[in-house]
């Protein structure tokens, strides 16, 4: 069993233990500069990569990483990868709403497997599915009105229920701290898939 305490010194105790009541946050469901800023704030600089040094690779039982000369190898953290995929789907949705005349396959580079947007969206749907089923949130949802909702309206959207959560801020702090973050990596950016310069999310 790898000694993960050496890899995750600031994250070893981040088991599900935070009780958080979910409420709607309109910042994350709109296509405007404020929404862009809110989404960008979910990820640390470097888009959630960490560096693992050469002598740690076998010790921690890791597979192939991205070589960073003079530093070691970079690895993505799955939570940030999942946010990247959700951001990709969100960006594609707003592109279809705002520019319906532009087909999605025209973004990125369809001839390059690494920049094929529609193929990457296929990946993202499956990756998010597996992230959700992996977490298997067992919260039983009661019906609640939204804060400030006086009259009739939907009460089954899931808001107002308390979930047992891990600390996202702790994960961000770990990924952005202790010298393990390669800021030059952009593999979890979405910019190279949407190349016309009007990005909603980094």
C-alpha cells in the first residue's frame, strides 16, 4: 500500500465530514462575466495539476505522468478534471445558444484527436457520470421552497437539503500549494477547444 501521507500531507484528513446545505447559486448558471469569474474561482492556478517527483513515482504506485523538466511529473486531480468537463459542456451549451449558426464541430481542430471538441464532449459526459456514481451521494432529498419563494413554484429541485461533503477549498489549497503545482500546464484548460477568443470559462 503506497504511503499516501507523503503525497497528500495537507489532504489526508479530507474525508466527507462537512455538513453543507445546498442552495441555488445563480452565478454558476448564467453566461456573463460574473459567472465566468465564479467558475474560474473553482480551480487553482495550474488547473489542478500537481507535481510528483521522480523518486516518488514507484513508491506511490503511479502510472505515466506528464514530464516537467527539472521538476518531476505532473498529474491531474480528478475533482478538477470533472470541473473541467462540466465547464466544457457548459461552454458548448452557451455557444449553441448564442451562436446557433456555428456547429460545435467547427471549434477546436476536428482533425486533431487531442483538440476534437465533439469527441472530447463525449469523453466529458462519461467522465462526469463516473464521478457522480463514484461519489454515490446518498442524501435523501425533502421538498423545499427556494429562499424568498412565497407563492407556488417547484419544490423538488433538491435545494435546502444537507449533504455530507469533502472540503473543496482544502483540495484547492493542496493543489495550489507546497511547490507541487506546475503553473505552465494547460491540459485542463478549455481555451484550446474554443479558439475564437470569447471564452466563458478558462
